[in-house]
């Protein structure tokens, strides 16, 4: 059994209906390590959000795909999407501490007497650099409604809640080992320092979500740099997790504490949220863990293109299931398909291009579909779930030719 896969682990360890109903009643508030110093007038996001680069959805900012054309494999920091449950805290590296505690560490340090690492401690530890993609589980959610006429809840992302960056930091495994990881440990529960999240009038505390120890030791990074710069506030300064190929909620920003346990851990972010719920799922739902496969054109929505000219359509495809084998593009609404030409050697996603010379004015629907390395092809219809997670169907991208 692959216990580095969160969904497999979730099914194996504890889920029956009675347990689920008990756990989803959790309402305890976990106090933050200190109060955020975010200024009242900064809004939920600190960095500038120009309209030509972002669509703003409350506390979140979605990258416009047209803003990524010509940017290369890495998404520049000023164009990287922002997913906040509340608001961006402004924290000091001088006073920040990463605190580890729990029964999964030698000596079972407590929350009141944890093992601590300062920012400088992290910088002195062996560093690694990885290029990895982070993507919100709800990326593409709006298409459940606009393409499939299905009602879902949550932020109405198109496809811009995703980005690839070069992250530098310390392996979570290194920190766990320095803290005294016990062989009996099974779960880690990373927690952010953002303000408490309130849902339905209930304070659920700071964002936190457990990871299996097996996954934590495999490839998870505690990052303190992004694209060669210290993490900006909106992307997790002073330190964040980067969990490759898993849904974005696993990559906790503003990391402040980690509980390590020799028994399974839970939070509202794996019992109430980030579960598939709907007619095709069991009553307790099914955990969302790994990302699926998607494709997007680097082209503004409802673009206008000239007839009688060759346009080099560019885009990107990505997958949490082992990478992308090939990409096909249709310019006639899905009646015919041709292979796109891959370019670049970047990691995180596959960039591609295909020429198109429309002869007649009118409305057109562009489509791109990827085949992952397992041979699975993006479907025409996404499996429905009420919270709109993991929309992976081929997206219909409208353009007008004049």
C-alpha cells in the first residue's frame, strides 16, 4: 500500500461514517504563535494586482493566462497567483520561530515546550532547490457551471490558480530528523500563521492540514526562497511548505508550527474541506490529494484575432499523475485535433505551441487536451462534486476572428 499517497492513507487509517461525523464536528481553535502585524489598509493581499495581470476574487488573485505569454517556464513573482483563506500576515524573520512538538518526536515535546528553529537555523541547514508547481484544488471550478451547467461552491477560478516557481529551502525530512523524529511517527500537522479562518460563524483556527510522515520524508521542502528571492509575504514569508504535485492546501504558507504524532491527526482541512462530496461519492466524501491534468492557452479570454494571418497559439499543460506525454489542439470546437509542438525543457509543466491560420471571420472555440504519462487523456466532462474540486475536462476557450 502506497502510504505516500494521501487519499490511500486516508482510506486506510480511520474512515468510517461514525468517525467522520465525529471528526467533522471539530471546532477547537488553535491559537496562533503571535498576532499578525498586517496593516489594516493593505487588504487581504500585499502585492500590486494590476487588472491586466490578475482577476481578483475577494482574498484571492487569479493569474490571467495572457500575462504568462513569453515569460518562460517559471511564473514571475509579480504574476504568481495568490490563494489566501483570510489575509496575508506581515511577519518578522527576526522573531519568527518554527516550533515542532508531539508524541512522534523523542521526548514528546509539548506545544508549550517545543523544539524550535529560527530563520537563521534554517539558513544554516543543508539547502536544496526544486522547481515545482503549486495549484489550488479549485482551479478550473467555474467551468463546472459554465460548461457543465452544474452548481458548485467556492472561488470561481478559471485556470489561473496555478504557478511554477524555483523554490529553495530545507527538506522537511532534515528538520524532522534534527527535531528527533521517532520511528513510530505516522502524521505531521503543519500549521500556518495567517489569521484564524471563520466559516459559518465557527472559528476553525489557523490553516493546517496533516501529511503522512512517509510523504513528509519523501520530497517536501520548507522553502524560504522563490525564484531566487526571499519569499514575498503573499507567498509565505518567512517559510512555507512545498509539496510537489499535491493540491495547494498541502503547501502551507507562513509555516509556524508542526505537530508530529504517533497516531493519525485531523483538521477541518481534511475532514470538512478538500473532500469530494456528491452523488458519486460515499456519504463521508473522498479526500482530495493529488492534482489531475489540465491544459490552458496563453491567450486572454474572448480574444480577437485577425483572419488570414498565422497565429502561433501557445499554452501549457500539466499533471499531478506523472507528467504530460503529448498535447493536442482543436480550433474547430473539437471536430478535429492536431499535435502541438512542445518547447522548452522546464519542469512543472509542458509548454507548447501550434500554428493556426483562420480564413473566415466568426466565433471559434479553441480546445487543448493533454495525455499524461500513464496514457490517460483529459476527458470531455469532469466528474461532478459539490465544491468544484479538480475540474480536469477539456476547457472551451472562446475567441473571435475578424
